[in-house]
C-alpha cells in the first residue's frame, strides 16, 4: 500500500497496534510526522474503563468522550489509559508506558493523570502503589524470579514520564486526580454518596461536601508541585470538578457514578467537558485550533484552576 493512500487515522491505528512503519518500502519519517497531532490520554480507569456498572449501564472513563471535543482531521485522541494502574504499574507494564512512549512524536500532546491507585508504600511487586511523595526515596521489591524492582515515589514516576514525553517534543499537561464520588456532611454519614441511614430533620443538602483528592488532597498538591518543578502546565481537575459537583448536588452527581470511582457515560462526558474547558483556558492554548464544534461550544474554565508554570 502506498503511503499516500493511508489516511492519518489509519496511520495512528497502525502505530497504536505496534506496527513498524519505517523501513524499505514502508512509510517514511515524513509520512509519520504528517499525521495530525495525537492527544495521548495516560491514566487509570477514571480515564478508560470499558464494561458495565450496576444496573447494566456502561461505564466510561473521560478519555472516551474526550474525542468528541476535537476535530479528527486536526487531532486524534489516543486513549492509552489502563484501568487499575498506578503511576508505578503503568510505568512498568510493557503494554502501557513502554509501548506508548515510542509512539509519541514532536507536536503531540500528553495528558497525564494518576493518583487514584497510588496509595502506598508498595510492600511487594504485586502491590500497585507507589511510594507517597515526590522525593527520591526508593524501596527494593523482590520478584518471584529473584530479581529486584526498584520502586520509586509517585513524583518520580510522574516526572520521569513527563520529562521523557517532553524530550520527544510533546507538550505535556498534568491533570490532578479526578474527583471521587465520596461525600460528607456534618449531620449525616454517607457510604460514598448514599446516606447510611434515615436523614435527620436538620439535614441540609447545601452542607454536602465532596472529597477533594485522594489522601486528603496530597496527590493533587504533589501533582502541582511536580508541575512547578518541571515548568509544566497543571489543570486542577480535582477542584474544577468538585466545585461543579457541589453546585449540581450530591444526588444528581451520584446518578452519574457506578461507585465512588467509576462514571457512566454521561458522567464521563461531564469530566471530559471540564478537562476541555481547562485546556482551552491556558494562555495561548494550542488546543483551540484543534477543537470540534462541540469543543468550541465549551466555556473556558476560570483561571484559578490553572497553574501555567512557565519556564523561567
């Protein structure tokens, strides 16, 4: 097949399948760089989560509906997130980061978000957590074959992936952890978002508050700290969605979730729209020319959810 007959999406599909396109009689480097920029979504089940939740409704992570907000002739969304992963297990799994990194080219975008599954420290190679924090601490984990894995902190994995993608010419955007459907109220105890018993007479739904990031917001702050250190833009998705959800109300939001982590399709679309609103709001946003009509219709987020972190 002559390279001129391959459409950009077909090229990307071959790339994601792991096909080798370069070499005699195959596509040239010029052919590959002619593909529209790819927006890589790298995260866990909050970004990609096939299957069905309670009542048989389909789950979806926000990376699935995100594609609807971009013009496929101008950008291709590649959702390479993997349910159940932490920053550590995503980095180590050959089918995840080691597979995705070679596909990144100059001019691409990487949306990087982890933290839901990173609670640690890891106690074995089968434990998925990373070491809490953003420092240089390590721990040795013995594999069944006798070899040793050197486990690092959440910040090390995030920084290492972000730096490697940027070194390849990609524009990296860090997203803080997605907001979980876990609520509190001074007068009511909830199981995630469901009252544990009858609501008291003095219950006021206006006092319902949603969780703002795992580990009491530490992963949200650590992500911001990484962005500041590396001079990478950070979207505070945690508080952007939390503020939106509290205005919507607990019961409305609960209908969008199968449990405290996983969204149905309408919930995933709300998160995707929130992300687009944030990406649009960065100064000189490179995403603006890539949007579909649906993406252009989304209002830009308030600047308080953005950390620009420009290079000095």
